[in-house]
C-alpha cells in the first residue's frame, strides 16, 4: 500500500502527531510503516531517548502484553547474568550508542546517552528492543521478543485510504 505520506500513516497508527521527521526503517506485509528512526532531538529540540520507534499497532499490543506479564524484569535479570546473552546485549548497547551519536547534529545541545531506550545497565522497554531488531537485525533481546510474538499476520491493513484521506481501518483487529 502506497499512501499519501508515511508521516500521515504513522500519525494514524500512533493516534497522535509526531514531533520529528518520519524515516521508515521497517515495513509490514501491507507495506505500512512498522518502525521509524527518531532523531536524537525532536523538531523542538527536546531530547529523545531512543533511535527506533515501533509504530505497528499489532506489534505494540503484543509487546505490551509481554511487558504486562513481567517480561521486562525477566529480560533484565537475564542480562545481569554472565553469559552469551549479556555479552551480545552489552555489545549492542555500545554500538547503538555510537550509531546514535553519529545522528547527532552539531547544533543540538543535548548529546544522547545510553543504549537502547537510553539505558546503560538495564532493560527499560521491550518495544524499543523490538524496534531496534526490526530496523537493524542487531538486537539479541529484540530477536527473542520477535520469536515470542511472531511476525506480521494481520488479515487487513491497520490503515486504509477512504476517498482522498488515510484513516484507521475499522475492520482491522488484533487477535493474539
């Protein structure tokens, strides 16, 4: 589905206006945005703690259900233990912070800190890890989350064109 603009679609998916440019890094099987790149500072200069934002309503609901079941704490405990997952997570935190720093413009006063979700030593938000995984394929926590929730399996798109404008598709349902 090619629409009037990705920004319009993302605003419909999020049910709010976005505060920066929209640079889509991942799309679903309907060619709708699922992850966008967010600059380190929004258009008004406000610092933003994460590089990739999950916009797909289906994936947002699925990840939210994992968080509601306490999976943030589970992942946080796993990365505190020595082992392969901790090493991979630490490595991604470092490369994420470096990649984010490269996005920083010289005119922005607040330099980004931390890895995925702006954290350094803990898991804060599973949505940010999945968004990073879908955008880059480099996030071990996001990869595990992706395997837990499955892929894109909507039967109809979440956003559709109605005459001349885009709108949320009332026929879209998330069943999980």
